[in-house]
């Protein structure tokens, strides 16, 4: 850390830095509060998405209890094929949102399988989409939590380190310059007094 210079120029620099820190802090704190609100929303979205996944799985079990019968081997009937995620800027943070999803359905004979398999296919598609939405909602939540931690660190840096340090530096420089000015005045007075004494002594010698 550079040694603090005790000069008028250094005082001006510290005063300008303090003004800058005090000007930036409110906007940083506002962003921190906005991000905190977004984190809460993201947590609610994630919880709702997870609850929707659970509710859909329960619905499938209620609507299609025959799935518990080991006679039906329907593994791999529906698989996630592709999905598209878009990014949106929220309070200066890029967040992912599910734009579309595509599932592939295994070939099956509608004549050789029970009619409820069609319902199962749709429910499995819904479940795949809902799980993906929950996963991406979790990503948004994590991204926002990281952003809040970072902005909070910056706010703390300004509040607890940069601004107090600048104020302390300004006080130190002012005290030093004040002492130096007083010392200069005293020295000047002593010099004038000495000169006066010399003039008086020289005047007496002349007489």
C-alpha cells in the first residue's frame, strides 16, 4: 500500500476520491437491494417449479395407476431431444429462461398398446418440460445469489474501507498541514523578532 503523502495536492486527491465513493455508493446499494428482490423472486420461482414437478408426478400416478404393473415396460418412451434457452438482462445480470423444448417419442403401436399410453406420452412430455423449467429456475437463482454476494462485497468495500479510509486520510493531512502552518507562523514570528532584535542592537552600537 502506497504511503500517504501529506500535501495539499494529496488532500485534494483524497477529497475527490471521497466524493467519487460517496457518489457511487448509493447506486451500488440500490442495485444490491434490487438484486436481493430478484433473488427472492427466483427462489419463489424455483420452489414453484419444483412443486409443479412433484404435483405432475403425483398426477401421473393418480391418472395412470396401471404404471405400477410390471407388465408394462415403457422405459425410454419419451426422451428430451433438444431445448432452447434465451438470456434476459435483469438488473444488469444475464439470466437464462426456457424458450422451447423438444422431446422425441419412441415408436409404439397404437393398436398393440392400451389407449392410456397416449395420455402417458403427453404427461411425460409435460414432466420433461417442467423439470427443465425447474433446472433453469435453479440456475437463475444461483446466478442471482452470486451477483448479490459480489455487489454486497463492493458495498461493504465502499462503506467499511474506502470511505472511512479517505476520511481518515483527509483528517491526517489536514492536521499535518495545520500543524505545519502554525509552525511556519511561529517560525516567521521568531525570525521577525530576531531581526528586530538585531536591528535594535545595531542601532545601539551606532549610537
